[in-house]
C-alpha cells in the first residue's frame, strides 16, 4: 500500500478514527507510560539442564582451543600472541583457562549515562532496556511504500525514539540515510541523535575516524572533560563477528578503542543455523558463544574490567529459500540457551526483537512477539531492534515502530509488581462481600478507587466490538499507527540542550567535514 492511509480505505470504511485516539487541541498524540527501566521479575526459562550447559560450554571451548578464530586485525593478533594464545597467521587459538580468566574480569552489571543523567540505563541484574530498530537500508510506511533510507526519514525515526518512553537507547541508525555520503554520514547522524534525543547513543565500529569522532561528540554534548568521559560509560558500540569463525578489522579496531576508554562493547555473533552455523541449535549456540567470548577475551586482556555484554543473534534460515527467519521456535530456544551461558559467565546479555515480516501485519507482530518473549524469558538485559524492524532487518517502518511500542509497554506493565500483588486490598474480600452473588464490580468503591490505573491502557489497540469499530471508520491497526506516528511528529519538541554545547558540537561537525570526515572505499 503506497497511498496515504487517510486517502484510501477498505470497502465500508467511513473515515474518522477511534474516539480515544482523536486529538483535542493542546492534547498529546498519545498517553504513554512514564520513563522507567523495567525490572524483569521472572526466573529465566532454562531449557538446558546442567549437563547441557556444560556440553555447550565445552563445545565452545573446544572451538576456541582446537579450531580457533580468525582475527583479521594485526593489532588484535599481536595482543593475543602476547597473552600466550597460539597464533598461526590470523588464526588464534586460546585455551579455556585464559578465556575464563578474561571473562571473570568483566563486570556483571554496569550503567551508561548519556548527556541527560535522568536517562541513564543499567545493564545486568534484572534490568531490561529496549533499543530502537538499527541499520535497515530501507524504509516503508503506508503513505510512501518501500524506498531507500534518507536523512529526513532518519530524523523521523530519531524523533520517535526520543518520544517513546519505552525506548531507552538511541542505538544504531534507525534507517541508513543513503543520501548522505558515507565519509560524513556519522557526523550528521550523531549530531541529530545528540540534539534530538537525550538518551544513550551508539557508535558504529567502522573505522578509527568514525569511532573517535563519535566519542568526541558524545563528550562535547554532555559537557565533559576527557577525563570525565573516560571515567565512566557514556555510550557504547556493538560489534558482530563474521560467522563462521571470523572477527574483521574495523569492528575489532573500534571495539578496542572504546574498551581502552572505558566505554561498553557488546559482542554479537550473527549465526544463522543452516547457513553461517550448524543446523542444530546446540551447534549454532556453541559457535556463537565461542565467537563472542573470543572478542571479549581480547578486550579484557587489553582493558581489564571494561564493560562488555554477550549478544545473541542465533536464528535459522528458511531451508527452501535461504532467507533468514526470526521469531521462530528455534530462535526462542537459542536465545534462552544463550542466556544460560551468559549467566554461567556472569556477563550481561543482549538479544533482539526481530521478525521476517515485510509489512506491519499479523506475521510481523507474532514473530516480533515471539522474539520479545525470548528476550524476557532468557533474562536479556538489552533488547536491540525492539521497535520498527521489518523484512529481516532490511526495512524500518514507523507504523511498526508505533505498534511495537504498544507491545513494549505491555511488557513493562507485565513486569510491574502491581500485576501480582497479594495485599488484603488486592485480595479484596470486602469488595467481594459487598457485591455478593450475582452482582457486578463496576460500581463498587474498590473498583471506583482503582479503575483508572487497574489495567494497562492501550494507545493503538482498539478494544471495542466489531460494530462500534466499524461505525467509527473500521480503521485497521497499521492505519491507526500511521496516524499516531504523524501526530507525534507534528507535536515533537527536542529535549533541552545547553546552547554552548550545541554550538561546540556544530563547530566540531563543520570542522571534521572540512577535513573530509572518514575515508571510504569510493
């Protein structure tokens, strides 16, 4: 569908929207839950028994000690050789004792504080934070259909990222702005992220200049000295292995630069069972863990105690087409299994809210819901791509972003203690006695005192019956989400920022552009 959502309707639609979502003059686009860091109250699901955990750990250690990992970065190879690892060209083998010694250096929990300290996040423990969609090359919405990412669409997604309280981190580019030259893209994008949001931001590890520029921009935006920046986590990077069995030059370079300055690194192998990993989940998880721990060991060797997290992106492919599949039963189990290994090693876990759906339809939402349940049940601390992801990561959609944020709020409500409290007021014997047999609880004092906060209140879902929904225009979910996305953009106001810092940031961007930015291959 490429026409504007308001100009083309299904047969029988009558215009107008759900009454609860019509905006009054001066009202907000939606009523949302306040900013908070959810605390996951549940015990993680553990599909593996102790022997199973040990078997995968042993498999990962044998991969590292017998097969080895290719480190395509001479500096990294030099460090690992100095650490006593066995080096043959770019192949590095490391024994279990060394790997475990390095892993024990990593903190089990750490905080990241952006320019607004009120937006600080904590990774580890029972904390669970959500990150916007990151890195799709294309965008799709109801009005314009699928198209290559551009800077204006990038800015729209950054505004959505700031607007929604359930999104805690402004991760990678929510859509790649291909209309900006790669040499200066990071400068323009990070300027927008640091001025349009006040949340934790991310640097792509794609070359020395990009990483160094972003660290300097984050420092300037927060008004920090170099010593203050280095003293505590202020931003982070995520690196991926080149599965199977490789870590490339730029990712390792960026990871080492951040680690030396005390900034967190998330190591996320991208292992698709049947393609870049064994077709069995145990084999795919063992390979993923080996690749992740190899990089973590390197970082802890060069910067003992640097904050790191183990990422999982283990899923499977469609064996008919070779296309990646997400939100599958195998994806859920692989995420839960990796969670068990992360707890064994005592380091935070990252997973993702992903799907293979091409538009924000039922398939996209049930696959994303499966992925998010995998995050919750695995004990994940950082959920990447939690809002806006489509087509296996090739599309970012604002409608999907809005719909996903509805789901994220539901998970936040699910985690609140109020949903399972058992005080005498919650058991409500007096109310039950007052209503008696055959009565109803709508009008009793117990309900009247609590009705406005008793249950989750949706901003996209329409809970009316079919007749009421149809009489009000028969607006489908993606169309409601489209209207909300447009209303958010219309009322968006950037968070406050010191004008001196903003000017210094702009000057830095202008100077680095004049110097040519980062080198590229073209």
